C-alpha cells in the first residue's frame, strides 16, 4: 500500500482512537489517553489498544509496517473544560485546556479569542470557561453541570 493504492481515503473515528490516511500512503493510528504527567514513554498497553482498535476496524492494517511511534501531550484543566479569555496578566490571553478535543474546538476557540482580542469583550458563550473560574470552584462548567444533575 502506498500513495497509488491507499488503504483508506477518509478519516475513521474509532471508540478509542482514529485512523487518518496521509497523501504519501501512510496511515496514522492515534488517540490513546493515559494520565502519566509529562512521561513521554510509550506504553505497551497504549500501543496494544491502538493497534487492536485499528485492526478491528480495518483488518488489512495487519500488513502495514510500523514506521514510527510518538507521544504527544494534550493540556487539560482541573475541571476538564477549556480555559478561554483573559489570564489576569496584562495583554496575556489564554486558549488552552482542550485536552483531546482541541481539533474539534478550534473553530469556536478561534472565534472567541479573536473576538476578545479585537473588541476587548468576551463572548457570552465563553463566560463559563474563563481561567479565573478556578478562584471559585462553584464556577466550573463541569461542577455546575453536576450540581444541576443532582438537583433534578
């Protein structure tokens, strides 16, 4: 399999990962999440989970060589929600904490942050995600969701 005969022509989302075909014929298999701090060593369990999930979706990957492996870090926040808006430091704006959903949240994050930079006003949709919510844990969007579920 190569550029002329790729195994896949589109991205496949898996229960615990994804398959991304590249124009040069490579197939990226990714998506593990392990809470290991800044340890950049690949684990056997993580690799096994990726390969097994990919194989279950597309058994033909069994014939592909493994060209490389890597570990990437996905910054998260204490409440697992993004942090968007003013940081409390002059002219320092925060857009982080998206964890594994960064690529999915890129359009709204760009809209929110560019709007804030251009106007000085944070759009209402971003209010629950301001970084200073950690000064008052009751302001966490995840906490408010949990509290409302308990109250129901």
